[in-house]
């Protein structure tokens, strides 16, 4: 999809997105073929991230958070916001 569409649809920062956004399906990674990548030099396994299937994450809190909606649509980047809010309320 083009950049403006991707930014609106997926709440992406426009200043960090290129002209187009490619979106893979679950359990797929975008790239060339396996034989064109030498992974032997890596100390850690190669990991891809940022797909749509990784946006929704389990979310458990151990205290009442005032701004948490009854049926929230939380995604991975929301975890930091709510964790810091909980820490601020505890302090």
C-alpha cells in the first residue's frame, strides 16, 4: 500500500515510512530466497518483526488503570504506555 494509506490504516509515523509499505501474511517473511542469505555469521538467530499478526498481544495488569477501556484494542506498542502509567501511579 502507499505511504499515506499505511500511515492512516496502521497508525504509523509518516516521517519513518517510505513510499510503499509491504505487508506479509502470518508465518511469512518478505525477502529473497533462503540460499541468498548467509546466516552463519550471526551470533543470534535471525528474527523478523513488525507484522500485523504481532500487533495484538496478551495484556495483563495487576492494578486498576484509570484510562483502560472496558474492551480495549491494545497492540504491542501500547504496553509501554500502560506500564509507565502503572509505574507513575505506584510512585
